[in-house]
C-alpha cells in the first residue's frame, strides 16, 4: 500500500510560508522592481562602481525571491505527484515523491538560513583575520590549520577567497592570515567563527610526544560597502613598503610591493602582500583598514560591547568558543551551542555546516526568546 505523504507536504508548506514572512518577500519584490527601474536610466553606467553595486544588490534580491518561488512551485508539483501515487498506487511516483520531500526539505533549510541574516552587512562579504595565541610556535601551526579549514568551507559554499597576507611562521605555520571571503551571506554566516579556537593534540614538535594545548583567534568583520564613509586623514597614516615573501620567507618577486599601513591615532596596523602590485596591495589594505576603523567607531558609539564581532578576549584558556580535541580522544565541541562531533578530520577539512548553522539557530532562538520576554514585560 502506498503511503500518503499529504501531512508531510502540508507541514513543509506551512514552514515555507512562515519563512517567507521572515524574509519580507513582498518588500523585496518592490525593492527589486525599483532597482531594475534604475538600471534602465541612460546614465546608469556613468558611475560603474555604483552601477555594479546596484546590479549585485538586484541579483541578490532576485536570487532570494526565485529560491522561494522555486520551492513553492516544487511543493505544488509534489502535491500532485503524491495524490497520483496514492490514487493509482504507483510505486515509482511514490518513490519520486519521497525523494522530492528530501530535496525540498534541504532547500527549505537553506531558505530558512537566509531569513536569519537581517543585519546591515550580513548578506555581504567577510574580512577574516586569524591570529596565533597562547601555545608558542605551535599556535602558528594551528592558525594555518584554521585558515585552511575556512578556505575549504568557503569552497564548499562556492564562495571566493582572496588571501591578502599569510606570512610564514618562525618554524611552522603562519604568523597571521588576512582573507576576504566573498559570497552571499558570507559575513552573516561566518560570524559563527568569530572568537578563540582551542586545539588539544600530541605536539608534532615535541620529541617526548606530550599533549599540547594551543589557541588562535578568528576575527570576522564585514567588508564595508563603498557608500559607508570612514574618514582616514593622510596625516594620520604611515605607509611602509617592503618585499613580499612566500612560505619559508623566500622572495616571490623582485620589487618591494608589499604594503603596511599604520593608522597612527589608533595604532591599527594592516598589511597586504599577495596582490600583484604595490598599488593593488595598498587599495586592499585601505579597504581592510576602513572596516577596522568602522568597528572602532561602532564600539565608541554603541552602548553594547562590540556589535559587529563580539567581545574581544585573550587568546587563551577559558575564552574559547570551540574546542578541537585530537588526543586522547577525537571530538570537536562548540562551547556556546553544545554541538559536538567525533569527525575531527571532516571539520578541519571544511565540513563546518553543522556548527555554523547550529550557532545561528541557537542565536536566533535566543533573540526570539528575548523578544518574547521583553514583550511580556511591557
């Protein structure tokens, strides 16, 4: 006898409609229409930078709307297939309906994920900095492992990664890493990785094979849109150039193309060496500096502590957001959400969705609970 999946289909439909409400799709359709009208203006391409931003914004809205409409259409088709399968006792159609339910459920989770990112910069690109912490030279190795993990995760999500700076460590690993990760909701999603990461393993450099604990911090900031104004006065900026270096400190070119910017009033230092020219390195470094100075201003103006990237803590024991244990057992556990897995290799290989999605589900649940609590106190 063929199983009737009407109840499952109805539950999926209600979930999709609820998510559509969170996404404010009617407002987004109106926004898209307004943006598309602007692209028809005769002088639209006179300012190419502004035009490209508008085109990207329109593409993002279009993609979100089409994602919902595609799921809604697939649900209609699924409903028909299920009715036919039951009425005609068609096992092939029943199998197709079961497969379609799995596919639509997966796509609905992605749509739900998009509905969680409502911050000003959530939908944009992310500026990621990785810094070794407590643990000596091995912390530099851990920093490199984290960089590779995030790059692989970005690849899984089909995001683009630009590595601006990743100089080699003294003996192994890297001294630091600065990356831009480009993709839809990259900043919003990668906010889950912002904080201190702790690694426990047998030291690869210790002849006695003793257990070692090391730390590294991942800092995630938004890449600011050009229209966000951040004042950087020439007299407040020191620009140094030096020779770019690759792994092991060997020269990778014959010119002094790497750039170091120092913002004198704040002491913020930004380096970039992986672009093709000194000019490009300086442009990229300026973008990074803008994001960091914007963060400083937000901290000054906001009553809350660090609205963009959370509390800055020491890169040491007790401050970590996630533990990665390779010995004496294998486990990765997120301190905030309690999510854990024994598949350490998978996580370090970029399989981070369980932790990223789990963090945001935990965050959104907390925000909704707080909103309900505030409402009941009114």
